[in-house]
C-alpha cells in the first residue's frame, strides 16, 4: 500500500460537513472505548469489534440527527483500530510492560473513508482533481501534484492541520518498494546518530547525508513564539484573536520544521534504496535515546536532538522502500570495535574520531561504526532474516 498526500480546498459548507463527520466519529469511538473500559473493569467478556460495529450502526440508524453523518464503513474502520489497540495493550500487559489502553479522545483531526464511500475524479489536463465524499455536499477540489492510480484507491483519509490546512491521503494498492537502479549494485552499512544523522560504510558524508535544517536553526524563533502564546493566554476567560493568531504562527513554524525534516528523510532514504542492493542498519530503539535513565540523557537538549533525529521514522521509511533488502544488525559494540582489527576500545561521546592503538586505524567514529555494521551484516549476524514489509 502507498499513500498519496494531496492538498484539498473545501468550501465553507464542505468544511462544516467535514467537522460534523469528525465530531460524530469521535463520539462513536468514545462510546466504544467506554464500553470496553466498563467490560474490563467489571471482569466481563471483552466486546468484539463486530458486535460493537453492529450496535453502533443500529444506533446510527435510530438517531439520524446525532450519528447519521458517519458512514457505516467509517464506523467499521474505527472499531478495527480500537480492537487492534486493545489487543496490543493486552499483549504489552502480558509482557510486563505498561499496557496503555485506549482512552476517549478530546479532539479529532482526521476521518477515514473506505472504498464505496468516496469517488475520485482525476484531473485530466488540469491542476485540480475532484473528490466526492459521502455526506459532504458537492465535489472537493484536490491539488493533484502527481498522477494517482485511480482504479487502485482503497481508502481516503481527510485531515486538517493545526494551521487550518486540509489534506487528503489517498491509500492505493501499489507496491512501495523502490528497485535498485545502480549500475554496480553493492551493500552498505548505516550508522544512525545525532551529530551525523546517517553515516555510511563507504565514508559518504556530504550535505545530503547531513540534514539541511535542524531545530537549533529555529530555536530562537520557537522560543519567541511560545512566549507570545503564553503571554496572551488568559486563564478562565475567552481568548482574544491575538492569542489565536500567535498560536497559529507557532503552529506554522513547527509545521515548516516538520516538512523540512520529512523532505530530507524521504530524499536520503530514496537515494539509499536506489543506489544499494542491500542495506544493513543497526537495530536500535529510538525510545532508548529519549529515556531519562542515564545522567547524559537527563539533559533536555540531548533528548530534543534525539527526537529531531527521528531515527525511528528513518527506519520506517527504509523498511517500506527497501523491503527485504533492508536487514537489521545488532548494534552492540559497533562504535567501540575497530573495523580493521576488531579491537574494542571504550569511547566517550565527545570523542568523534576513532584511533586504534592496535593497528593504527584513524577515521571518523561514525564511519567506523557503519563499517562494523556492514561487516556484521555480511557475516550473517542479523537480528532477523529480513524486515517484513508492512
């Protein structure tokens, strides 16, 4: 499955209808969550998603003024997502982890429509296509910035951002994997970090591997806008227009940073998928960098840069772009081990160069770690045979 995210321009009447669908979808989801919580609290049998779907669809038909705006297929999608969340919570609880059961939600920024509750009209020779959604009057303008496989659209998700922009994500049944087009296919090892986001085993360290934008570039502006929002907030009173304007300006800056980060992530992962036959990456958990366990990670700046690196998102993009060509390697001692002789020497985080006292090898520590990842991958020391496509 592949999603195409397009900008849409609904009219005022269509915006009102979409907000109504989102509100009623939220109420439907919350009713199902409360029913699950009650069953769990009383030790009763856990409701199935089929039973909840049928009950909520009957209530929808019986109360057309309160729930009729939500299509029946959207109700089924909501119940499937809730059922998957509850099953995941029970699985984590059995493993001794925090279960994180789903809770009633206070705001909804998106709603899903399955095939049969929407129709897409392609933009033939024009810039704008047309999207018809059930219970929304008229056709919604959609900016088609690239061609969409019309007959393979399975699901549409309509969402609104914090800045008030509307988008439609069209999920199509097309392969996501990017084929290797290099004339000389090769294998490459990757090392993830904070200073150098991605280091390759061949020593590639140019402006494309380094992110062009960092949160430090906008830190002063972010602090200024956050203070403006805090200063204009009046607790217990109706907020002024200046407060909402300041809040919108802060959201626009955060959205710009996220777009710059996402653009770089897509570019660099596409390059790695096209230029390499096999990609070996270290198997590290992003939550490890965000924890407060060690003294170094208690520093708020360290955790902020770890979140900005978005290692989990990069691995997710590599997973669906490379498919079975992405292989995970145990990250233990990849930074400390010498890639030439195998000698292990402990390093502080401030030491950016690898200098081996045994064989005299001197190179960047991230490149040395990437070479160790490549050697471990070629030797077959994998965490799992391959990363399955999602």
